[in-house]
C-alpha cells in the first residue's frame, strides 16, 4: 500500500469534514503527532486503526485505501450538505422565535 496516498486520502476526508488533526487524534485516542504522521504517509497504519479512521469519517474503508486519483466521498459530501441544510433550518427557526414577542 502506498502510505503517501493513504495519508492523502485520510487528509482529504478530514478536510472535507472540516475538522483539525488534533480533533481527529483526540477522538481516535492517539497523539496529534502520531495522527499527523499518518496523514503525511510516514508510518504504517494498523488495520484496526484504519477501521477507526473510516468509522470516524463515516466512510467506507475502501475509500481510504484507494490508490486512484479520485476518491469516492459522495456519502461524506452528502452528509456534510445535509448538516449544512439542517443548521440553516435551525438558524431560521431560532431567528423566527427571537422575533416573536
């Protein structure tokens, strides 16, 4: 497995989710230094850690290990879009409630 490509795929998933390396590392219960090495492709990643990372990003592990130029993050992208719509709806409801006497 190409560790640089794996790291790139993981980094792409993280950026799409809009979280920092530190947040991911904290949620995976590893040091931010160890996580950064994974994204840079400087270390082997045990299979169980790949499973944890895929679960965290809510994507298929196959998408993390793909060696092609384009990953399939459609599920993650659609989840992010749905979250954005939900946040917008909540903001509109809060705004309406704050204007009601």
